[in-house]
C-alpha cells in the first residue's frame, strides 16, 4: 500500500517545504515558528543596510586608491589652478606634482610621472596641459640649446640656470643682481625690458669626476 502522507505542523500536508496550513521553515517532527510580516521587513532592512555599507566601503577604498588629492602640494595646486581660471583635474595636479618632484623635466619624463599617478594619459594631452599651465604662469618653460624644453615650478623671480655640457643637468641660480631684469643691456633700443633669461654653461662636478683624471669641483 502507498505510504501515508507526511504531515507538518497542525497536521498539514507538506508541499514543497510549506505545509498546507501555511507554515514554513519546518522539518519533519519539528514544530515551525511562523515568520511574521514585521520579521520579514526587518530582515529586508538589514540586508539593505548591509548592501549600502558594502557599497560605501568599496567607494571609499576606490577613492583612497585613486589618490586624487594625495599629491604633494595638491591642495595649494588646486587653489592656484582655480585662481588662474583653469579647471582642476587629476592630470593637471599630477603634472604639477611631477614637475615639482623632478629636476627641470622635459615633457616625456613628465608624462611618464603622470601615468604612474593617474593611469593612461596621452602625450598630446600632457603637452596641452603644459602649455596651459605655462600660459597661466604656474610653470616656467626653459629651452637650453640642444635640449628639449624643460619645465619648473619656480616662477616669478627671474632666476637663472647652470647647464652641464656633459650630462645636461640643470641647476637653478638666483638672479645676478637680486631683482628682474637682473641684467641691463648696453642699449635698450626703445624696449621696456622686464626680464633677462640667462643660461650659464659648464661642466658639473659629477661629470668632472667621471672624466679621466678629473676631480669634482
């Protein structure tokens, strides 16, 4: 003869985990505790809070890893960009940080430093930003003979440069007479002169020491 039907609480027949009396969550021989509407709502709220917490934590970690404002001097740089009427972007902040941390870098080396900070940035975009930053007076561009353009964050004081003929090292030196234009030409020819760009050439101590029989200066 067929086996008698298994019963749940209150003698109801089992139907896919729920008895005919409408109870759920019981097993054979164990009385089930009905789940109320309030309990279901509470569980839903808890799940929703957990989801929001996970999403917020993930977003926070993403922003921290992005390091949008972790560059040295970035807060001052952001203020300077706004004062110059330029939009504050991660790439521009990274460019200013790269120039500041290097020694009169050219565009290729600046681009490499920017990519280390913010990921892929095209070389053309770096050139465009350097042009904008130089035009706004936030960077100074110098072009020693036989060298690509170099950039520096020291602006507004009309300082001069020493350039090594051996390795191309560039070193800042203060204005010769302490204020712009630092030098006076023998004749102005009617010009109002406000700046003199002076480059001194020589051989740096490291190159002198590396030369046969050389000693550092």
